[in-house]
C-alpha cells in the first residue's frame, strides 16, 4: 500500500507527526475498547461465579450496607396480642360510628396478624445471621476484585462516546496528515493535491461551524433548564474538527512538491475525498432549510451506536495484526500443493473469506482488515492483477448474510416480519448461488488457463505436510475460544468476536516472535527471517505498534465516510424524496424493479447500518404494501447494498481495496482496451448483478427450485 506520508514531499517529519498524533493514543483507545468488551463479559461471569460459590453473594458484596433487622424477635406473643386488643378497643371507643360499622374486636385475627409479623421477623433475623456467618476475608477479597472490575467497566463503557469521538478525530487527523482519505481517484498531481486539500479545509471548517452552532443551541437550552445529556461531546467535536481544519490549512500552504504540476481539472475534481463531497453538499442543503447545525445533529446520532463503531476499529486492528503474522501464508500453503488454477483458487478464497466477513459485519470492514493479505496471496499464486483486485473487492460481500453477521441482526431487530434464523438460513443458500455465478463468469471471461489440478498422489502429501505448521495456530484459536467460553460462559458470536479476535491475534504474534523466533513478513508479504538483531519482546511490541499505526489512517478514512453518510441519510429522510414513491405499483414486477434500483443507489452513498435504518423506515412499508414477501425483500435489500458497494462511480469496495492495495500498475490496467482496463469492475458487477436479478425476480415466477432460497 502506498503511503503518501512516506513520499519525499511529506518527509519523515510528517510521518513522525502522524504517528505522534494518532499512533500511541489510538493504541490506548483500542486497548480501552478491548478492555471494555472483555470487562463486560468478565464482570457478568464474576457475578455468576460469586453467586454459585456463596448463595448470598449479592448481599455479601455490599456487606457494609447490610443492617440488623429492626423488629423485636424476643417479644411475648400473648402480651403483644393483649396490647393490640386493648389498643383496638380504645380506638373503637373513641369512634362515634363504631357501632354502625361493627364494634367487635376479632382477637383471633389480631393474633394471626402478630404471628405473621413475628414469623417474618424470624426470617429476617435468620437471613441476616446466615449472611453474617458467610462474611470472611475470602469473600471480601473476591467482592473487592469484582467491584473493582465493575467500576472499571462502568468508567469505560460509560464514556464510549468519548472513546468514539477521540478515535474518529485522532484517526481522521492521521488520514489527513497522510493524505489517505477515500476518493474516486488518488492524488496524482499538484493540482489534485491542492483541490483535495482545499475541499477538505472547507469541509472541516463546515464541520467545526456546525458543531459550534449545535453546541451553542444545546448550552442555551441547558441554561433554560432543559435536562440534556452528553454536553461534553460538543466540546470534543468543536476542538477536534477545529484541529482538522488547522491541519488542512497547514497542508494547503505546504503542497507536495514530488508530483507533476497538473493533470487536468476534471481529474482533480475526482481526487476530492468523498467525505468532503458529502459534507459540503449536506451543509448546503441543511442551510437551505435553515437547519445550520444539521451535520452535527446526525453526528451525535452516530454516537448512539458508539459500541458498534468502536468494534469497527477493533476489526481493522485485527486485520493489520493479521498482516503482520505468517498465518495467511500458511493457510495458502495448504492449497499450493493442489496447484489450483487461479480461477478455482478465487472460488476457494471467496468461500473461505465469507466466514470472517460474517463476523466483521460489513464488507468494507473486512476489506480494510484483510484485503491486502488476500490480494497479496492471490497474486503470489499467479492470479492476474485485474482478477485479484476483482476477487478482493467482491470477497467482502460474500458473508454479509451468514451467521452471525451484525447487519442481519439489526434487520431482524428493526422489524418483526423476519427472524435472524430465516435470514441466516437463506443467506447460506445465497452464498452458494453467488459462488456458482462467480465460477461461471470466471470460466467464461477469465481468459484461457488450464482447469487441471495436481494429481492426488502428489497433492495429498503436500497438503498434509503444510497442515503441520498450521496446527499450532489452530490450537491457539481453539484454545482461545474454549478459554473464553469457560471463563466468560459464552462462545464466539457477533457480540464477543470484537473482544476475542484481537486477543487471539496478539497470542499468535507472541507465538511467532517468542516461540518460532520469527520476524514479521516483509513489505511484499514474504516470510521474515529469524530474529537476531532484536529480542522477541521488542519484535512483538514493534509488530503491534506498526499494526496500530497502519490501522489509524484506514479507520479515520472509513469513519469519516460513515459519519458523513449518516448526514446524507438524514438529509434524504428529511427531504421527503422517499415519500415521492407511490404506495402501490401496477404490478409486483414493477415494484421489485423500482425498489431494487433505489436500494442499489442507497448502497452507493450510505454505510450499511445507516442504510438499513433508512430503508426500514421508508422503502420497507412500500414493499410490504405491494405484496412482497418480507424475507424476499430483505434478502434483496442486502444484496442490492452489496451491488451498490461494487458499482461505479463510487464503488466503495473498490475504493477500499485500492486504499489498502494501491492503484493497479499492470500492463492491462495501463494499456489494454476498455474491457481489460476495467475487468476489476466488470466481473464483480456481473457476479453480484446477476445474483441480485435472480434473487429479485425468479421468486416472482413461482419457480419451485429457486424458492428454496426463501424456504422458511
């Protein structure tokens, strides 16, 4: 991946500044996020273990608040009954209406009432004495540890908004300093650099102004007595976006001198970061409606899902840690003895990568996390550059409906018409359909190549030999998951994955540095030599710091894009554009065609989580009113989103692939015909587009075979 911070114009000073601004703080934020995820599970488990060890643990943990019962256990029952009877008689004697309402004293009822109170008092004293009898130094020590964990978890989880704000701003600063924000085209000339920097300056200034106006309004409402929460976030946004504005202004007066003078104004406009486009256009539209602080309002709405976006940072960090390990190479070593043709290797890769995509929850996250590793290994296996880029881009879209993808969980949570089991079951069948479509198109369009693999008598011994070095990694994964399940009482799922996977990757790097004494792979991904010049501990720490440093700009670029896409979604919702669609269509075929087109457009401009919320509120009711099966509609929706992420002019999955891999440099990309230059776009569009058309329209024909996809 090309890093502008490493260019002669940027110089080592810029690189050091970027690392100082984001690297170390980002490591702290990631570790705090990881500790919060681990701490929540650990604290729940500690409470359960305490209750299992001491039956009265929930009282023992707050033993200093337990007081003696105030009732008198030793009182004389007969004397108490007599006093109560006399008191009741005196009360009736003083009541002039007692004769009308019945003036008899029921001595038996009074006695039973007092007996009940004495029994309750007896139980209170018995419970108190039982709790006090269990109080010892062991339970006090355990309770002190458990409550310390509780306080730490509450401190971190209660400030997740602050962590998200700091993560976004620190990482955005790194992406700005390194000029790594996501754009349709990379900066290739000084004019590109100046236009991109100027628009970032305008966008950051608008963000600062919006945050300041929203802060002023909220403070005025708070002064008027309105109870408001999280006012401190306004100060963070204002200070953070103000700092980004200063960085952009500084860069505008320090242009890159290592680039040619001009490449045309048209190409320069394509170098404008997408978040700048979204910010400027949203600000103009919000200002037109007098909603000047609109961007900041939706930015704070993003903070409502702070745990989700913090998990995104952990997933990207896992990917960068993975790139520093030898695990990808050893996995591919298992397939190398088979001598799979590149076409068949792509099918295997897409099938295998579907499962980690399901845990990351979104295609863009997976590409940022593991795209560079996947592309590198495909190229090393002999896959052409264009096919490797296409396969990397589409790999992120393969597992978005597999268990336990968080996107599917959100869909099922927002409405009661579908369940996660239905969506996951259908998603597995859609995955197989997509693989079949990919195989067909690769065989037809991938050029001439042999389809033969190595003879089994040669391949099997090689595969078995390659599996041996992989066994320790399998044991680390299995041991980590089993240990988590035993300690935390829960397995690997979409909620625990952000906590488990970083720990496992840190253990894998420790195994390689301490156990194998092996350095990290070089820049091209080839195995590093044995550690000689540095100690294993230093090499392990260096790998973690490098992975964190590499993660910061990628996280910043993606989070800024997601933050502004939330504003765009809010703008669409407030504009009433979605309400212009008729509630009913002439036929269900027309309804599906129009909805599919709109869903692809939404997928082109919004992140998946915000897009699902928008579609659920606007397009889903229209679909159901026109007779679409809810399961059919939501499968089509997720596929249409993925189609949008693969379709130019935005093609987010391709932009993220380029972000981690770099621009294509092969002969076909530079000198081939239109088909050769753009095969990396054409193949994913054909694959995902064909799958989307099949899923959208064939169920309408009543085809029994295809309706198996929608089987409940």
